[in-house]
C-alpha cells in the first residue's frame, strides 16, 4: 500500500512522526516498548511481533537512536532518558551506561529488521 492511499489522518500522523525530534522519538519508543518490559527478551519478542506487520517504526526509531547516540548532550540526558523514560535500572546508571544500553536497543532493532526484510 502506498502512503498516498492512506486516509488523511494517518498520513498527517506519519508526517508528524517524521518531523519529531530524534530524542522525542527515542523517548516515545522507550515509554511504549521498554518501560513496562520485565526483560530485554520481552522487548525483542514484542518488536518481532510488530515487525510481522511492518518495520516502519523500527526504521524510524533506529534512525533516531543513531542520531541521539551521535549527538553531544548535557550531562545526565542519556541517563535520564533510560532511567526515567525507559523505566530501566542499569548497573551503570551514568550517561556512558545509558549509551551502552541504547546501542544495544539499536542493535536489537537492526537484528529484528534483518530477520524480516
């Protein structure tokens, strides 16, 4: 199905998502897919289920994660992103530990995308 075939509200939502700042995309992903998970295996299984229908979100979030990880942020930004928005307790709750965690999520997304495409 082409994007032009979608109803206007869906096209508008897709445009809003595409224009969203990368850190907000990551924040939204963490809230919706990581915050309530009990393990990374649960996150992976959820992403695999979603990928059966489409990987559009996976690609969008992967791009946002890569951008966030390549950007210089004020101290504590990544730690807060993972700890607060992702509701995830890290052994190393610093920005460095949070960056490692976010890289792991990016790798997970690449893996899931690779499985279905």
